[in-house]
C-alpha cells in the first residue's frame, strides 16, 4: 500500500517575455514582493523562436528567466499562476486587453520543471482554479532535457544551462 509523504518544497521560477525593460523590472518587482528575493536572473535574450506573441505584444521581444530564493509547497502552483496573471493585467496596452508583459510561472524540482497555463491541452492536467500544469523539462543524464511539447525558448541550449544552474542552487538549498 502506498504511503502518503509530505511534499518536498519546490523552487518558483518565472519566464518573463517583454518589450520594455522598465515593464520587466516593474513586473519582476511585483512577483518578488509576493514570492521573495530572486536568487538567479538570466541575462535577456531575443525572443525569436516564434511569432506567436507578435499580434498581442509586438515584435522585438526579450525573454528572461528568474528563480526565487524561497521554496513553496508544489500544490500552490495554481495560486502562483493566478497572481502572475493579475500582475500581467497591470501591464496592458492602454484601452486594450493586450499584454506588455507575459509571465510564465512554474516550479523547479530535482527531476523536472513544471509550467502553469490557463490553456488546456492534451498533455496538461488541471490543478484547480482554471489552471493547468505540464512537465516542460525533465532531468536526465545530468541535464534537463526537452519533451515533444517543450516551448522552443525553453529548449534553447542557453535556457537549459540556466535551468541546470537553478537546479544546482535548489539542491544546495535542500
């Protein structure tokens, strides 16, 4: 018979997509005020892997990843996503529902990176409050590896290096 064990806390991560550095800094500050200090912030890189967001956010976008020093119970992921969506709503183009900042929150643990989404798909499971979760990266062979649905900017070799560094920080914190 299975024995229910307590959850191991996991590391909050966020992918930020933005066009304006000032918007990014403000959105990052809002997330940090809620979830604590940031212990890793990647350098920005051009978001050129897809044009999916261009109609909403414009072109010339940048991607950055951050991780937070504090760890949380993984069952809180839907609440973290809802807070990120609320933060995004503070960065809309005037008079529209188009975002200037996109925040993709998730959780990093030793074996995986899980992202939250408000959109259902075949590989996502409902985690409550209209939020879905997917395993985006899995740890195998001393590095994070992709899955068939991993977003191209998360599969980018530099992104994998960032997640491996965050995993090292997480393991030291444990």
